[in-house]
C-alpha cells in the first residue's frame, strides 16, 4: 500500500473513531495512536495551548519536552505562524528544540478550534531525514479537522 492509500485508510479509521466523541483529549489520544501505529513514525503526538505556551498532550513514542514557548522550536513556530511546517532536517532548523537526538525530520500541523484559534499542534518526528512531504501535509491537515 502506498502512502496516499495508507492516509486514506487512516482518515476513514479516524473518522469512525472520533465520530460522536466530544472530549478533545480522548480524540487526540486515539488519533496519535492510530497515526503512530499505522505509519511507524518515531514520535507522534499533540501539544495543547494552555496559559500562553504549548503543553505536552497525548502522544506515542519516547518521553518528550513538556513545555514549549510560543514561537520557539518547530512546534512553537507553527503555532506562531499559523501554518504547517515541514522540516526535512531538524539540525538545520533555527532554534530547533531537541527533545530527542534521534529525531531527524519533523512535521507540525496547527489544530484550529471553532473560534478560529489554534488550540493545539500535531507534532510528528521521524528518525529519517526528509520523511515528510506535501502528501503528509495534506492528509494530516485533514486529519486534525476531526478534532
């Protein structure tokens, strides 16, 4: 199965899992688990906006940074800019926050709430360089809409 087919299947699974669920954290937990399991990424999870910073939310993978300031690292920058950021090599990203030395590439997708504000970000890391592309960006931006 190619990446597009995998993402189409993921979207159907996530739609089914989240349908009727009102708790955002519960949805984040299952979305992170489904993506992580199906795609085999190094780290898959959410950071939630709380008290002016990003706070670690539901995730799959090794331990992670618990607090990320606005505008700092890839996650904080995606929050500040209000757009998905794809980083082929995290070592080349200015101000990258190294929660794990094994992370080599990253994608961060903002999660918008009903009020048009960013309430969280989906952060996915890979052990390989240049893992993420426009296909990942498109499908992950669709997936976070289930929140």
